[in-house]
C-alpha cells in the first residue's frame, strides 16, 4: 500500500509538469498563432513569406525532431551549452502549435464573407472594431471544433517531453517500469482520460455559449 501511495504521488508530480507544459503552451501559442496568421496574410512579402515558410517547415517535420533540434541545436551549432530542458520543450511546443493554430485561424477567416468587413467600413467602423465585433465572434464559432482537436492532441503530445528527460508523467511511469512495475504505465492512462474528459466538457460548454452566433 505504501508503494502504491509513493507511485501515485510521483505520478501526480509528473502530471503537474504535464499540466504546466500544456497550459503554458496554450497561453503562448494561441496569440502567437494569430500573429503568424496576420503575418502570412500580409501584403508585404518580406513579412508574409517568412511566416509561410515557418508554417511549412513546422507542419512538415515531426514535433519530436523539432524538440531535439531546439534542445541540442544551440550547443552543436554555436557552442551554447546549458539550455534549460523545460525551456526547450516550451519553445518547441509553442512554435509547433502556434503554426497549427495559425492555419486554423486562416481557414476560419477565409470563410467569413468579405462583404461583412466592407459593410462595416461603410457604416463607419474602424478595422479594429470590425475585427472585434464582426470577425472575431464568427471566427471563434468556426474554429471551436478544429481547435478542440488540436488542444486534445497537445495533451497527449506533452509526453514527447520525456525525449529530453523532462519529468512529465510518462517519464515518471517509465522509471518505475525499469524497476519491474508495469501498472504505473497503465495508471497514467487514467490521468490522461480525466484530463481529456474535462477538456471535452469545457469545449461542449463553449459550443453552447456560442450557439447564438450565426455563421
């Protein structure tokens, strides 16, 4: 019983790291994704082309490879050592998900009729007012479903942090597996299922709250 309690506490610590990676990635990637979207839609090629290239590279390579490159790259290329493991995870995850979110935003914006923005200008609204009062509510409604899929993928992708020895929940479970215990590895499934279940309920609630928006 004491061993089970010890395992549970260790897994909870690993799960706390998992949750921290998840929350910080979302907080950084959601606004950065919008910046990348606006940049890629810019009429200035010097801004649009690098943004599009970044999205192409990030979406075309595995997150695991990006994580390894960001952690080991500074030391191998520039001789910079001591890059914090958690910081490397955060940078890799933020860039990766920001690029995926940017494509979701772009698809949502492209489906909003241009005439609505033009009508807003005719009525004397500024572009900022049009964005927040016309475009943004419809965008939120349109992107909820694809965003929910990406957010739930992020929950599971946090396990990749173990590649550079960040002690998230799977890393902790594997340490116990090396000691001959198999149940901690399956035990982690309960944590993920609970996390995904809570997110599912939150997104369903968000869909109900935005049901009044007509698109």
